[in-house]
C-alpha cells in the first residue's frame, strides 16, 4: 500500500483519471507520491559502486549492450553453459543443443502445476496485461513528442496496443485465453474489476507503477527508460517459455507469452528499441559536455530499472504463500518465478 490507498483502489483511481483537458489533480498527486516512494526504496540499491561492479558504470552505449547481452544469455540459456552465444544483434544464434525458447525440463516442471493453479496464475497477470503498455501512455502528450526517444517508445506502445488490430491487443489476448477457461473479466476501469475475489491485491503492484509513471513521463524520462528496458527484457527467455510450457501442458492458450518472447527480442524488437532509446537520451545529455548530467541520468535510468524488480516482489511473495507450501519455496523461486537468487 502507498499514498494511503490499497493497491487495487490506487489502480482504479489512476486508471480512471481524467484526461489532459480536465486534469484530476488528486490522481496526479497520488501518482507522484507512489513513484517517489518506489524510487526511494531502490535508491540505496543503485550507486556508482554497485553499478560499476557489474559493468553498468560509467555510462557507455557499448557497455549497456554488453550488459543486456549478458543478462539475456542468463535468461535464455542455462547459466554458465560454454556454448551460449550473443542474443543481441543480427548474428544472434540459438544454443546448438536445444531450442533456447524451450526451458530445461519443462515437462517435469509443468507437471507440478495443476490446471486450476495454472488458470489462477494466469488470472493474476490480468490487472497488468489488460493495460499492457500503460507506462508509455504519457509519451502521447504534446510535451513528450519533441523528445529524441518519443518515436521509439511510441513504436513499442503501438505494439502493446496491438498495432491497430484489436485481437492482437495484449490485454485482449489474455482476456481471450482466460475466457476460454471460464474466467470472464469486466472492463478494467469498472469497480467490479478491482473487487474480483480471485485477484490477489498484490497483482496490482506492477500495473499501479505503470499507471503512476504514465502521469509524469516527461519529468521522469530517464527513470521511464530504465523501467521500460526492464519490462521488455523480462519478456525474453526461460521465464516466459516456462509459463507457456505450463499452459500447453493443460491445453491453455499460451499465445500471450509466445507473443512477448517474440516481439521483445533484443535483435530487432522492443529490447533493441529500448537500448536505442537510452542511447539517444544519453547522447542528448552528453551534447553540452556536462559530465555531471551524464552521471545523474545514468543513476536515474538504473533506478527506474530497479523499480521494476521492486514492484514485482509483492506478487512473487503472495504467489509463494499460495503455492510454496506444496511445491517448496526454493523450487518455486527457481523454476516458476525465474529467480536465480541474484
């Protein structure tokens, strides 16, 4: 809970905030308070010393690409596999021994999750999925359109909304999968949506962060770019492949996860565009020759990135409480939630 409101209520307030012509100042204040609280929580996690320890400091475009490449290799291939190759750039290649989109031992892991649990887990994604791309909504404001990153971020936003094809809207993809399992969701801006008893309150943690960022995209542009990078990287690799395997096991449509594992790719998809957007912003910061401006922007980008993991934790912990006693917390972290312990 932040800003004095439970997460579902904050979701409703921010989602239903009126447009620029009729500003909901209270909603704007709630959004600012929420983002500021989240960024304070990750402040100590992001320092020059900590960033330097894993190659993220000082800023360089090549260093960012190398760091993303290393993280994605970890997400796609087994850790430490000697044949893992680059996943960034036009010469990316799969593991020679197996399909990198096929998680190791997927059948064994999928068997541990019952059909009811698979539907329940999918349902917990709905508050975020139905507003997929919301963190970029603020980039449509006239004040944001002049920024050098706007064209790239708007391309990502377009894709999240289905690129003009309603059936491809990411929220509609998930709604359709759930409807086939007998879970019919009301409109996300209706009170009936946030009051559904099958939603964990923690399922609103991530989408509330997205909606809060959308209220202040121009002022929070470096943080937004970091958050956006984290979101797009999360859609690649074993985590989403594992989720798709679980759904296939129970004959539940896995397209939501397959779609993200495709369009979020780091060669020519959303992760690649996210890296390029950060490079453009940093080029603009470097143009006046102000070294302090570059350092400040670097810290702000990585704090936005860290906010993604922090917003994910409430749901991870809540799912663990539900499934952990049967499956085992260590197993759950490692295999279902994709947590390698780093």
